[in-house]
């Protein structure tokens, strides 16, 4: 699953927020997901969460589990630094 994926920095991810670039991406546990097709992420916002960032820590407060990410395509990996 992780083989051959491009790596993106946090600053590159931040540009994929639905405003600066048309892509709507979020990161979770080191992987970057394209959530642009979800009606819940229109305009780069999902409730109080903004796209273009790592939402790993915020999932613990979500009303759903990490299985929600199975719906979305992994498009890259988040660089450590």
C-alpha cells in the first residue's frame, strides 16, 4: 500500500486545503488522503476541521473511527520533517 507513494512536506500538504489549490487533502498516521470527493469536505472544511493538515491527533475526538479513511484514496506519505 505504501510502496511507490510520493512524499509531501507539511507545507505542501497545507496548500491542498481547497482554497490555495483545488485539491482537498488531509493526513492521518503518516498517509495523505484525497477527501475532495466527499460532500463532507466541500470547501476544505469538515465541521471544525480544515483540510491541508495532519488530523491524526484530532481523530480521538471524532464521532467515527479510523475506518472512515478506507473510503478515501491514499495519494502520498507525509514527510517526517
